[in-house]
C-alpha cells in the first residue's frame, strides 16, 4: 500500500507536463490554424483528476457544471455553435503561460532585490513604494506579488506594530494589486473581457483604465494618510533623499520596470503589426517571454528542465486553470443562449442600458462578498449583457467589468490576493476591509457608476 502514493506521484510527474504542453501548443496554434477543441475538455478533466487535491470547492462546482454542459451540448449538437470550447482552450493555454512567467519571475534575483528595496523604505514614503511596487510586481507575478511583498514586510512586523503601520501597509498592498486589473493587458480581467467582447479594442479602454488605476491608487493613499497615526515630533521625517533608494537600488528597480515595459511593448507590437487580437497577442508575448526567461535561467543553473517546469506549473496552477477556462466557457454558453432567442427576448430600452452597465461593478463587488470569484461573475454578467447591449455601448460594458474586477480584487475578503496577504500579515480580512477599504470602495463604485452611465448615454445618443 505504501507504494501507491509513490506510483501516483510518478504518474503525475509524467502526465502533468504532457497535459500542460498540449494546452500551450493547442492554445498558441489555434491563433493561426484551426485546432480541434474537444480534446481540451479531456485534457482539463485529466489535469483536474490528477491534481484533485489542489482544487477548491468553487473549482469543483464550476468544473462539474461545465462538464455537464459539455455533455448536454454534444448530445444536442449545439456545443460548437457557442464558441465556448475555443475560448476554454485559449484561456487554459494563457493560464499555463502565465504560470511559467510567474515562476520565472519568482526565481529572478533582481525581482527579489527590488521587492526588498521597496519594503525597506523609511516610514512616510513606505506606503507609496509598497503600493506601487505591488502594482508593478503583480503584472509579472499575479498573486505571487501579494505573497512576496507580504512575506518581506512580515519580517519586520514587530516594528510595524510599534508604528501602527501593519493595517496601513496591508491595505497598500491590496490597493496596489487591485489597480493592476484595471489596465494591464496581461491581467485576467482584460483577457476574459476582451475574449467575450471581441468588438472592443484594448486601446479603446486603455486610457480609461490607466486613469482609473491612478485615481484609485491616489485615493487610497489619501485615505491612508487620513487614518495614519502622526509620528512623534522628534521622529525622523523622510526627506526626498532618504526616501529614494541609493543609485544601485534604483537601477534594480528600473530593470524590473524595463522588463514589464518590454513585455507589454511586445504584446502591443504583435497586436498592431501582426493584426492579432489583444488576447492572442498577449498569449504569444507571455509565452515567448516566459520561455526566453526560463532558458536564460537554465543557462545560469537557476531553473529546472522544461519537463519539471511544466509539471510544477500544472500542479500549482490547476485550480486557477480549471476556474478560468471553465468560466470562459460558461460565459460563451450563456451569451449564445441569450442570442439564440433571436428577438423573443425583449431588448432592454435605451434608458435602461446605462443603469445596467453602471451596476456591473457593484454586482461584481457584491458577488465577491458572497465568495463569487470575479472570473465567474464577470463571465456571467458579460455573457448575459453582451447580446443585449447595443454595440456603441460595449466599450463601457468592457470598462465596467475590467475596473469592477480591480475593485473586487481589493475590497472583498474571499479573493486570492486578500486571503494570501491577510494570512501572512496575521490579520482578519473581513474586519480589515470593513475598517480600511469600505468608504473607498463605496465612493469608487459611486463615481465609476456615474461615469459609466453618463458615457453610455452619450454613446447611445451619438
């Protein structure tokens, strides 16, 4: 009997990399040539069963629901018409590529050095460095940014407690992470939204996303200053020279920023020069960047071989792979069902459309408080509203989902980054968010809803 776990482990080590490689190749190849989508269902099913201990309850629920829909769709002959399997293949490939990127970034010495530089800024300047640092690291590391920054700050927790700064810096990490999905082309918010709303171009929403992220980070900083305990009169005040790291550390920070800029630039070039959709461009950019970074680390003896790298990526990311790919499929099926009514379902009057779009972020945040992942809530809301919203207003629907995703990530106690950060910082997530982020979230939702409603009205009249 003792040999059974060993055999199971060996089977996983053999099959995990093969399954992950299939998803990568199928997702990337489907951008340029037709690829059968049905095998993806069996590959994801095998991946989930092999790594079942890594799945949480939402993954089991949405996975079972999607499997049932697939069987129904095959029996009824309508599954191909939904386009859901193609979206599932793409999103599964993107999650594997993003996992490779995150693993490569987590091994990079300059990433860890940069995080240490950010975490060790003097009091007063530390909030801005931590929130901006988490924001930038999240582009590469996703949830790993929360773990990395929180781990570094937790090492000085006693000092932070004396300064009454534990909650303040925890909120700075959450807000920094939450602003990333508002604009980043690598964020799941962008990829899923644009895959459901192909009529919307990424560059239509980018300026608004950048402004929203900047306003949210700025408002978070001002809110934090309002609650921060004033330092003692004789305390050292951080001058600009003390707040800024020395030149060698500044160079390390600039190298990290340059890598982020290079990755985003490659995605933009592919989008413009190769005439690819933004999600397809991001997948190819992330995949190429990840493999190149991994190859450099292999040459420096910092990374394992590709077989082990793919195996570890599949095993550690199986929960996100299942949830994201199944949510994408679910959104496509819902949109197809709504569209198939073909006039039988009354379209909402133009006067109601602005209100529907304005309420999307609030719906996502409320769903987050009920443990509904923004991946699922966005897929459902976009799937329902896409066929009902006139095309001129789709850009505002996309913006509502993307910015609402960021607000949900920073303000609800069940998202991964909140759970990871609060656990490492030894804080209860719900009281932390009620006390430190509730007012900011309510004001953000009110301002965003008013902006979206106004813009939707203008677009429908034009």
